[in-house]
C-alpha cells in the first residue's frame, strides 16, 4: 500500500489519549498530538511554548500546604489571597502587599487540612467564606493593608423545622437584652449551641452561654412578646452542633447557602437585597422577598457540592445536577414558586465549578472527568458531555482545584493530585477542546516540581494573571513559592 502524507493543519484536539492510537477514523485525530508538554494551544489551532513563571514570594510556612484564592474589588484593584494554616496574606500587581516592611497578614480560623474545602462568593469589597466546620465569615477590604475577617451575624434565621414535640421553652424575660435565660422542659441544648440562634414565639435570641441540657444563657435580639412556656420554638440551622454551610453564591439579589453537615441537601436563600437577613417570616404572611429554605427531595442522600449561578441556579450534588427555577418563564424565585428539577445524574466532586460563557464546567465525583453542563434546546434541558473523553489520561490521579483564564486564550487550569498542572483550551463555539500539560522548573524530591494551587485574577491589561504555588526541594529543604505566569508574547 502506498504511503499517504496526511495534511496536519491545527492542534485543536490537544493531547490525545494513548487509547486512541491508530484511530485515524476520528475527525479529531489529525488535530491531536501524542504529547503536549509546556505547550499551549491557541483557539486558532497553533501551538506555542508556555511562558515561564515569575517568582513573587515564599509562602509563610513552606512546610505546610497553602491555597490561593482570587479577590476582585474592581476592574483596577484585584488581589490574590494566600490562605495557609490560620492566616491570610495578600498579593497585588505581581508583588506581595507589605505593612511596615513585612508581609501584611491577618488571622483566620482555617487549618491546613481545611483550606481546599473552603468555598467563597464575592460582591464588591466583601467576600463570604464558608466551611462546614466554621461559622460563615465575611472578608472585607477597605485598603491594600486594611482587611478584616468577621463572623456573619445572620438576622432571624435560618431555622430548622418548628418544634413539634411537647417540650416547652420558658424565658426569664421577653424584652431585648443580654443575660436572659431559656429553660427547656426536657433535654434540648448542648455545649456546641453557643452562638446558635433560637426562634421563640414572636422573636429570636442568640445563645451566649451553656449551663446544661435544659438551660442556656441568651441575648434576646427581637422581643419574643411573652416569656411564658411555649412549644412554639425552633433551633437555628447553622451551628457548631449541626454544622455550617459548605457552599455559597449570589443569585437574583439573594445570598445563597447550602449543605450543612446535618442537612446536606438543603439550600438557604436570604431575603432579596438583604444578604445577611434570613427571615423567612415564620408564622406570618409570606412575601415574595422573604428568605427561603428548601430541601431537595431525593431517593438518596445527595450532599450539595457546589452552587453555580447561570441562566438558572445550578446545584451540583454528589449524585446529580439540579436547576432552580421560578414558577414560569423568566420569573424570579420566591418562597411560593421555587422549583428545583434534576437535570443529570453524574454527580460532582467537592470542588467549586467554573462558569464559562453560558456553561458550567464541573468535576465529576471521582475527580477524573470534567463535564460541561449547558442548556440544550433540542432536549429542553441541561446536558453534560465529558470534556476529557479524548484525553482521559490527562486527569490521572484526580483533580483538586480549577481556575479559568478568560483572556487571552480561554484556558481552564486544573491542579492534579500528584502536583501536575493540566489545562484545556476551551472554545466550544469553535469546537476547540485541547488539553495540554505543564511541568515547572526545578524538582521536589526525586520528581518534578509540584504545583499545589492555581488562581486567576482579571486585569485591564491584555490578559488575566495566573498565579500558582510551586513546591520544590531547595538545598535539601522543602520550599513553597508563590509565582505568576509571564504574559504571552502576541507579536
């Protein structure tokens, strides 16, 4: 048989799986490569060398794993936050923010083992941070070296279901004030209820001290109307006893939380336009702007793993993907018309999804497949094709974090469990899904340098900045450095 010289015109299929060797019947085969290492694919089809990294600073504690989180205050003021073991540091304009000649730093409650379970949502200069083992925090910025991290004081909720037992609570007083006591007629409280809200009659209070299972000290925040014994009470949904929210996002002028330890399938919407007000108007006439508590009905425990606001609110659980709608076409969500419908049954990992254009890219439960959840008019619902189908080897070992660089090439970066940074040039409207892998200079132990975290912040320049934490062995010691990818040379 005569040899045929195939015309190879582009690389828009990226690195292909070894399992596709010889599959020249595939339309993507002529556009793929056996190996794409330290190479990026342009949406136009060309392949070019990846730029190197620029050293910024060593992390505070090189012996401990650290995470990067983006913070975008405005189009001109964007930051990268270094979260380590109970601290946070700040980076801006490819440099470390200093105060008095030293790295600016604030304390946090998050331990090293908890860093990659943190979820966050930002509005202007305020970022809400959730973790199931810690009360929701609010990170506020008023200047380069003026950052505060405070516990969110929710207004009147959210609460668990209203008490249906014969157990009563009696208050020592019903007016607003501190040093009040609530006394239950049967065992009701535990020591971890300190900080928990309690709705009692027409008001509510916060637990400030624990005496025993029937007596707690409280601060009454809204007059309860009466102090006499009543079965009309309910305990707060967020507490050290039941767990705190695991996920957070903004949607339709509401701050949305989800998945406490005891209620992993429940979502909590704030009042419209009042992010920290969780008043669902229990016992009153429900208004459209009241807070909402909704538990997803399912025949299995599907813990919520991520929330993604798109044309609807996408809820990713361990067992499937759901969409939240109003009652009709383009109707806003209200307490009386909220509808949640299951869209697919793939299930997601505990890694935040990445919104890209009109799609949500999420990591499947086993952390090997990245799926593209997008609305499809042909099926009148959401579909989630596998973006790794032609390169299943690229995510070997599992993914721990993802970040999206919109400019200049539309690339999703993903940190692999073994410390390799993999990436996909993604332009669905041009049929470009091209995977490539990136190895950083230096070594760790007897292997390559290890990438442990990636984050992207937008800028007003030609491209977004990609920050990474790289672990290397330097003179026999483990070092972790914050570095940033240099800009591409378009000319």
